[in-house]
């Protein structure tokens, strides 16, 4: 049997194959952040046939000060849960599993949208946005951890199969992880273990809310690909700690480089050096996303042991039948 077609389990999450649709912002939510008909139609089309074993819903903001863009999905209050129940039902009825990604934009938030100055670990320039946030107090950090916890509980109440904590692409948790934006001198800054202290607190808070059986994923920006930023060495330390803290699947992408690498790459699976290194230090499954456009490349990466799941984003965005064609080509 091709590797791509083999089922795999992480905690209570049983996946029929190794194909994952990674989170991609659609900006289809209502102005209030609620699930719209456009959101339901989009995910219905993408999950049709259940060829993608796992659909990870685009990032949803946990509080208004963490909103990244207009028409972003919200998971910030209980009023949104009813809409998410419909979304979970749509995905399940098509035969796929669904996970929601929860996020705070931190210094990447738009001041015009949130109506105030964004916050972050330190009052230093955000290299992607060019803005300078207000530095958070330890009390404010604790409040945001609590909001991650409440958001995760809403995800579970909506009927999803797991929750993904976003720490990639230069957003809030990634800002704490990266020395480019974390220059704190307290317990949340300095060495890698201090810079991921908030991650460990979020994971613990989420686990307390959702219980022992509910899968927790974490999307990690495993390298900033820039001098002075995070490196794979940092991420090897972080990955081990996240596994110990109770994360069930690591979803690997870029840090302040975003979802690509500097200069771009024609190579399919260009984050493979990161996932291959991380797989050597953890026993939990690892998702690789990055430029995959054909089933053969995905199969090769799995066969070489560089990842456990393959995230296919832009190819699925362009062609909703991509996963169907990929599976049929290997069957």
C-alpha cells in the first residue's frame, strides 16, 4: 500500500490517509467573524468525497485585539459556536475530519481593524508588518493564555475533531518564539525554554479545557530563515518540549519567512529539511506543507521518513479535485 494511503492515529484522531488540507485564510467570514454561507460552501467543496483525511480550518482570532484581517473567522465568544457546528457537520458529512486553528495576531494585527495599538512580547519592529506593538505585561499574557483556553473549548463544543494552536508565520506565539521580536528580560524572554514558556502555558490551559482525549496540534514556524531569528536548533528543543507538554501532532511551516522560504523554491516539500530533523527528536506525527503539487512527490517524502502527513494548500486551492486525482493515481 502506498504510504499516502495508509491510515494513522494520533490520540483519538483516526485519519484515513496522509493527506491534509492546511489552514489557508479565505476572508469569507461575516464582518462579525461568524461562519457565513460562503465559508460553508468553500469547505463543503474542498472536503467533498473525504479524499483529504483532515481539513484544518483557517486561523480564527481568540480575541478582537488579535484579529489579523477583515472577514477573518472569530472564535472569541460563545455566539460563534452555532455556526461552527454547521461547519463541522459539513466536513464530517463529506467523510473528512476537521480541526480548527486558533490564533492571536499579536503585533501583526491591523490597528485600523482592532481600533487600538497591537500588542506583542516586546516593543520592537515586526519585520513582516513594520509596526511596533505595546509590550505585554505578565498579567496581560495570562489573560491571553486564558483566551486561548476558552477558544479551544468552543472548538470542542462545536464538534470538531481537534484544535490547532498557531505559532507560525510571525503571529503572536511565533513572536514570543523568535528573538527578532522577543527581547524580554523576564521569564518569557532569553533562552529557548523561556521563549516557549507561553506556549507551554497555552498547551496546558488548552489540555485542561478540552480533556485528555481531544487532540491538540501545534503549527510551528520552525525557522525564520534570517540572521538573529529562530533556527532549526531552537525548534528541536521546542518540539521536544511541546511533545512532553501534550501536543499530539506538530504542523511545520516557516516563522517570519511565512509559508515559504527566502527566494521561494521550485522544490516540492521545501520545508522537508525542517520536518526531517524534527522527526528525529519526537515520536508524535509531523505534518509537512510547502509546494507539494503532485502525489509522487508526497509519496516520496513519506517513504523517505521526512514527514508523517502531507499538507497540500495551493494545489487544492486551485483544484478542489486534486486530492481525488492524487489518490486515484496511487490506487
